[in-house]
């Protein structure tokens, strides 16, 4: 059965897909969102909920993160029941080298102004008594947010549906249908859905989906493991990130072992989420006990009273990794009705609303929201095979 929905079909029910559906629908675009499993069942639903810039970010990456926080504060509005407190985020140093690196990170702090405050060791202990007394200080970014990602997914879904988007989840695998230089539909198990524009926001599934129509993109799964654990007796209240997280995106695809840098997300007074690891193991979800222990051991350098208890619950997800750490956002030149909005690595929350705004700008042709060269899919030499090439394979 064939159906034409009119303007846009979005593949992917994570942060980016849902936000794009919302912002498109509120502009009057007829949009259908398709998710093969549950909404937020990919990287979005397993993310730690930190939103905002990092002190080590520079240039375009810093501007993108600041833009993400600003868009969130502007578009979401003052009522945010999915926010876990309003304490901001701490970026902490464990060594003199890290402290110098953080203190010299002038780009982000200049942009944030009074919303960035350096805490010396005594001020840091006063702000978060649970943290190690050996920490040498850190930046407090007061506007950064800590989100309950499940609640945010529900919020985006409600906003999209209320604006008029059709959201279909649990539909099973989908594939794209191509005819020449057009992507003329999305094929599900029950129908083929066509529209003026197809938006692929399928996270780590994006590469395989596009490969079947001859489009190659360098998005690969990078596994991350987080642990849900009881808070120590004196709980941590702010989102806390270790300074060595700054080299996380530089972690090589050829690396032989997991890269671990501590991120503490207070989920409640009783529970804290501990992360994060980065490794390339395909789509293997099996978490070795040694990796769990390594994450806990690393985290106890910052949160020493974290208990070595048996009730820690590991969860493994897959970041859509790209070689330069930036997403692919924009049309495929040879297939202009096909838009990619994927590859956000571990920064999907910050990139959610700016990506959705770029998708809206492309579909509506808004001059105030032009394509961004730093995110263009063709920067990697991304190209689509011709129809005749596909027919020969």
C-alpha cells in the first residue's frame, strides 16, 4: 500500500527526530515520524542528561554547544518538569595540568560571563561536600542543565503530536526506496510512505539505512556504558564532569581498550548515574565485569564514598561516532530530497534543537537558517552511487 503524507517523513524517534518533527509541525509542515522500536530506544534513551557547553570547547564546537543551550532555554520555556534540579554543572581538575587546562579555557567562560565561576578547592568542597578533597578546583557553569532523558523524550513527543505531527513507533525495520536522483519513499512492513523530503535521524542505524541506496557516511557505533548506583551518604547534587573527558572525542577508532572518564549525573537524592566509557566493539551489548569495576574505580577518585556494592546496574548504548566529532546535518547533494540529521557522537542533547532548526530551514528554504559547512555531509566526501551503479551491485 502506498501513502503520501505530503511534506516530510522523519526516520528515527530519538531527540533529533522528535525535535525536528515538533519544529516542522509547528510551522505547518505535514510530517510523519517513523521509529522501528520504541521512542528513545537508541542512544537518546541511554544518554546521561547533561546539556550545555564545556570549558575545553573552542571555535565552531563551542558556538554549537552555546547555541544548543540557548535554543533549549528559548524554545522549551520556563516549565521543565524533566529537569533534575537547577544546580548547573561542575568541570573538575584532579591535577595541576588539568587545572591549568581548565583555567586557560577562556573561550567558553568568556561567552558565559557571570554564568561561569571558578571554584578553588575550598569553594568546590563547600559546593559539593561529597567530592574528593584532592580535587584542585573547577568551573561551575551555572546555566548548564541536567535532564531526565526519558522525561525529555516524552516532552518532545507531546509537543510534536500537539503541533500536528504523526508519530508511529514500534513499526519494525524500514528501508528507503530510490528512483534515479530521488528518494521516493520509506518502505515499512505494511506500506510505502512518500513525501517531499525524507529526513534520516536514525543514529547508529543511519549508515546501514543509507548504504542500501548507495549513500556512504562515516557514522559508526561507539559503545558507552553507564552505571546506575546508589548515591553515597552525602549525595552529589550537581552534574560533574572530570577534566580528562576533554579528550573523549579524540579517542581513536583503532584504540585497543575502553577510554573511561568520569561523569556523575545525580538522578535523585538516592541514585547517581556513573559514566562514561568509550570503545569500538560493533553492536555488542555484553558488558564485562572488568569494565564495570574500572568505571567504579575511576569514579571513586572524584566521589570517594561511592560504594562498591553489588546493586550497580550497567546499561550499554551506542553513540553515533564520526571522525571529527561533529554530526552530519544537511541534504545529500546528489539526492536533494534526502536530508541527514545524525552522527551527534556524545553531544546529542546540545545538538538536538539546533539540528532541528537546520532541518526546518532546509525544508522551508528559510534564508535565516542556512546550511552549515562544518556539518555538511559532503565534508567527508559523502556521495551517492548512481542508480545504474546500484543496479549492477
